């Protein structure tokens, strides 16, 4: 199973306990890269993205999209 990059938004009621939310995400299998306390976001990777939605305090789980702009010497499309 592949790892998917995700950004988890923490709901307003759990902003003061964002570290506990991050720990619960780890327990559900998320590899946490950063806990951005000031904006209420936890970033990282997960194999079972759906499992993260069941963590108390999670408002949303968003997949990080990659952008490929091509090589710099390629013609503009």
C-alpha cells in the first residue's frame, strides 16, 4: 500500500490540544511531519487516509496534490 501525503485540519474546539490530536493520528498510522499549531494543521503521510477522519478533533483530511511543471527548457503549452 502506498503512502499518501495529507494535511489534517484540526477543529476549533481541539486547537488547544493539537498535540494530543497529532498523537491520536500517529496511533491511527499517520507519519506526522509537522504540527502547525498557529494554523491548526498537522501534515504528514498515511496509508489508510479514511482512518484519520475518525480521530476526535479532525475537521478534514486533505490530500496533498503534486504539481509537475515540466522541464525548464520545454516549450510553453
